[in-house]
């Protein structure tokens, strides 16, 4: 089945250098506040552009050249997007990473990407510093705050450089069924294309104020919130991470009009409004992403918050690809394709198009879709059909209006509060425990988080381990959102003749228990 976009075409797309294109829009807003921190300190659009260029020059003087990967490990803060732009002005590639990563996760990505420099804040700074000796390509590490201070005394413009819009601007890492995160290179052309598509479908305005607590190392927030906000002249109120009381206070204090979040955060804000804990009347638009929003939550949230609420869909490899029109939301639907986005629903087994209304795998093409994984030809062979369509791994069906509904996944990623958790990664960690013979991790439905990682464990003969012990063992080795939330001991784990875990069988067993 072919799924058509209802939006008019936006082609041709500009072949431009991302920071130059974004700053051209940003400079039109001059002294208007671009970023506001949690204490109320503001940074204007003009100041942001000036600082980004100075950071670019500072990084060039520290040896960053065209194509060098520069990791940034930090929670959200007002200067974070400015540092990203500075890296681009230096000619480098932005490598945005979660500060929640544990040492083993961070080390893998820094090594796989060949990062030359890292900028970090908080506890991540000491973690990266401790592993520098094991990463020969990592030549320098700077505290994020120090970069901003040192950039203030360098020349105001970066050295001239030639940038191709098809050069990699951002290297995003995404979970996969292999258990190891894969790099998804995103070019300036793809970023700009996505910003244009989103701006057309969401109607961002310079009078808007956006509350930003979705992590800016994820494409959902980086592109759909941060870069769209810069190009539209939107004031962005930055929160390091979601805190319900603080979020409600900031919405009221700054008369926030827009925010983007995962459905668990939407549930919390809805409950706060229902209890009269804050005044949400300034809100006009909320975008939910990361996992499909439950229909009952949509109804409650619209009643309590009094604004438009809609789901959006996208991946690290594609940016946003589906969203409903603001005046055409259907509960449970991620909407039709974005402008200039081609989509089909095919059989995961045969590759043939399915009949209308039938579920199948969503595949797509578009100017915002990436061209392949970072130094991973094996993954690319699996990710694209022979005729070049990107395979999302998500099972969807489409209605007569071209609205898509996610009904499952061919890939085995668990989505916990919008985060991606790879079961194989957790299985590998569990296998390190001396009492574990084998383990399988599956998603368990949860009303608050969407899905929880549950481990089915076979113990070695003659050993003992409590569920709490195994959960603590995993928690110490992975980011908090990845930790196993439940352990069940079993006698065996079903496998295929090739030794692959029959995960769907285990998932069905779990569903039949409820």
C-alpha cells in the first residue's frame, strides 16, 4: 500500500550549510530572547550567533578540522545548541551524547565514532576523563563552561572553510537489535529539509515560547524543537531534564505556548492541571513523540490543558516523517507522511505491498532520510530494500485518509518513556553475572512508561541469585532508563534452529498472563 502525503510539495530544498541557514533566520530576531535558563537568564538571537561563531574559531585553534567528530555530553542548558552550531562552524561533526550513559556505553560510542574532542559537563566530565587513556583518537576534553569562557577572547569569526551541504553535520547514535548503538550520519541538507517540513506542518511562530526538557541529544528535540525554534525565532526555555513541579512553574511563569514531550510527561502535566497545581492556559500546542499516545490520555490532556495535542513519528535515521495536521488529529494515529515524504507499507517477509488497511512494515524515502549507517555496511544491507527504501522496522496500518497507526515492531527495540532500549544489550550485561546461564529481555506493557524491560533468566546449575541482585547488577552498568525493571526465572528460553531467541513467542506468553 502506498501512503500519500496531503501536504503540498516544498521542493526544491536549499543546499546550504546548516548554521549559516539557521543563523540567517535567527539574526532577523536580533535582541529577542533565543534561550532562557531555569534561573531566567536570557541569551538573545544576536548573542547566540556571535557566541557560536566564536566557539567555532576557538575549536579551530584547538585543532578541530573539517570532518572531525566532537562529542558533547551534557544535560539540556541554554548554551547547548550554541555549542552544536560552534562545532559546525569549526568544520566538525556534532556527536551529541546522553549524560546518562554509563562508562561502557560512552566508551563504545566514542571509540566507534573516532571522536577527536569531547565537551562535557557535570559527572560526564570526570567519566570521559577517566577513559581518555583507552581512546587514542580522543585528543582533548574540555568542560562545556570553559569553552564558552575561552571563546569570548578569540577572534569573532571562524576561519573560512569549504563545506558541502552533503557533509555529515551531526552523528546520531541509535539503539539496534545488535545491542550496540549504531551511528546515523545526518547532513546539513537533511537537517534543513526536516526543519522546513516541520515548520510547514506545525506553523511555528516567533511569538511562541517553547519549554524544552526533551533531551537535545535526541533527534526529536534537537531537530524538531531546537533547530526549528532557532529558524522560527521562538524563545526556548531550557530545562536540564523533566521535573514535574519545575515544568509546571515554568509554563506559568513564562507563559509557555509549546512543548514537546513523551506521553509519560504529558500524563504528569495533565494530572497537575486537573488538580489545579498550575495555570496551563497559555499552552497552544503539544507534540508527543517517542511512543504512541494512549487514546484515553489524549482526551484527558485536551480537556485539562485546553490546547492542540498531537503525536509525531520519526527516527534517528529519518528525523520526523509523520504528523497529523493541527486541525486533523485522530486518536492513536501518527498522521500521514510529511511533505515530500514517500511511504509504503510492505510485507516484512515478501517485501510486497500490503492491501489497504492491512498491517505491514513502514518503508520510506524523502529528503530528510539518511543515506546509511556510520561505517556499518552490514547494517545498511538490512536497513534498505534493494530499490532504496529505508526499512523502519515498525509495523503500521493506514486508514482511508492516509493516517498511519503503529501496531508493533519488526525490530526488537523496547520503548521506555520515549527512550530506545535494545534487549540484546541488556542480555549481554546479564550474561556477565556469574549466576546467569542465559537471558532474554522483552517489553512488558506499562501504563506510565509505555514499555518496561523485563528479563527472563535461566540460572547456572548450583547457583542462586535474587531478582533484586540481577536488577542492581544491570543498573550499575547501563543508563538509568535502560535498567531491567522485572526479573522472572525460567527453566529455558525458546530459540530458533539458528540459535536466535524466539522473542515474539516470549512476548505472547507475557501478554497472555494479563
